[in-house]
């Protein structure tokens, strides 16, 4: 079912395009829809000035704004009731500066992650993020959702790598935070605050990140386990022997792990061999992968949950690292009880899991409720990343918020007092 948002009058549309100095605003159409809601207006600015003018116009006229990059995460969050303006950042692309001597780069928000790393490759450097869909996901969307992938284990999430940002406030005023070098102590760290704010506090125009050199070699140990309960002891033993994996991923069912080492050739080979031996000592099976076999293994791992065109609900479950094994067991039990197909991948050393469940809406709702009920406050969370509108309405996207909601509301009020940006889609209806 598609819902149309009432668009602006021809006079209002003409007024906005006149302010922008170009016909970059148009009425929304079906292909612009977010969760079945068609925006009243689509704006595709090419300059920071026009991002600013669009936001100022929307605030002055009492219209709401949703921001879109590559669209890979646009349906994360509750289903919008309406979208007055959909602001696309895809034309705001390119690497503004690559300071390879300082290992930093400033990138426009609409640039895809693949394009960024292709540009940085000339100096054998890269932005160490590997979320799903790098050919489509944009820097603005990755920052707005703090999205990451397997290498988060070693390199961290966007919030750990960002050192500066230019943002447009809801009233159109441009603000700058941080700097262009890693050692920066000036002002409040607004860049980190906005990272993961889901476009509710401001619009990312560009971002500056610290980079890392490309490793000379990579090895991945593919481990087969007898069950998910084996994961915890293996991870503990692996880290106790001073191994330095860049990715430490689990998967289920069947239970297994991918452990990646990236360094100079001899170190990567040695650490992979030790990790494989350790797995076999603990009753598992292991093989060291390299070249095309390694690439294919990671591709298959990424697609277990985030496969293109895959139906179902995707959840993000966060728990303490010591409870990863027991959480995966709980997931399997809850899926079996509710007669659901499921797949789990995630950061075994960090406690961040991605879960795909497939089945009818009521069974999926029961599955989510059971898992949320098993976490005490502060011990974990179950958040819906992708789902149909029916499931979102049955159980809600965010789950219990805890006692941080008043602080979130105050931050939102200070940054966006008119409620222009992405209203109602954040935790607690922010």
C-alpha cells in the first residue's frame, strides 16, 4: 500500500526552485517512496548552499525533511506518517581532500564508500569501514546510522574514525565541528554526537576521517564449530594468545566463524596458522583461506543476512561479549519455538549481532518480544533494522529505551526545536 504526502502548491515549488537557482526540486513520485510513503517533494541539491536553502525554506514553511543517501538504510526506523521533503544527497559526491601524509580525508556526504576507497587507493590507504552494500551506501548514510561491518572488531565504527564534520542545521545554518588532523581538541565533539543520530539532529554535508594503510597480506581462518556454545571459549582462548584479528565473525546455523588477519605476509600467515591450530585443539575444524577463496567466503558471509532481494526481518542485537554464545543459543530456541527460519552473523568479540528471521508477522513479533524480554535493562537491546510496516506496528522498532530518553529529547530540542528533521523516527518517537 502506498501513501501520498500532499505536495506543495505550484507557487511554493516555484519559490523553492527560485531560491535554489536551479530546478533541483520536483514533486515526489512512486519510486521515491519510503516504506510505502511518497514524499510531497524531492530535492536533489548539488551544493552545500542549496542544502542550507532547502532546510531554511522547509523550516520557515513548517515542512518536515527526511534525508536520503544511497537508500540502503532509508527504511530503518518506524514507518513515517508523511514526508513533506525528501532531501537526496547523491549529487553531493566526491573526495574533497586526501591528506595522505596525515592519513586523513574529507569526503562529501553523497559519495559511496567504494568510490572513497577507490580514490584513496592511489596512496595505499583506505577508510576502514566495511558495512553491507559499499557500492551503494553513502558516507552520509553510514555516518547517520553509525553502520559498520566485520572489521569493526579492530578498526572501530564510524564514530571511532570520524574527526570532523560540516553539517547543516534544521534552520539552514552551516556548522563545523572537529578538524582535519587526528589530534584535535577544539570545541565540542559534534561529529561524534551526530554519528548514529539517524538524521534527526542535522544533515551531514561532509565528514573527515582518519585513515589506515592497506595491509600487504590477508588470511582468513574458516572455523566449523560443533555448536554456538563453542564460540565463546574459542574467542577467549584466541584473544588470550595475543592474536590480532581485524575481523572475528560468527555465523549460525550451522555454527562457524571467520577470523581475518591483515598484516605483512609472514605475520598474517603465522597468526592464521595459530588460530586454525587452536580451533582444532578445541574440537572444531579449520582451514586457512587466501585469494579468491577468501574473497568468496566473506561475500557469502555478508549475504547470509543482508542478501540482495532477501525477504524477512533484520534485527540488530547487542549484548555483552561474554554472552554472545548464550544469546545465539537463545535466538535459535526462539526461532524454533515460533517456527521461523533464521540466520545470525556478527562481531563475536564485541557482542553485535545481525539476525535475519523469515515467517509470518505474528510469529516474528513473538520472536522479537521473547528476545527483548530476556534482556535486563542495560544488558542488551533488540532493534528492528528492516521489516514490513505490520511488524513495526506490532512491536515497535526500538524496544525499551531506558532512562536516557529525557536527555535525547533535550538534545533534539536544542538542535531541531521545530521538529523539522526526520520527526517520529528516532527512539521514543523523537
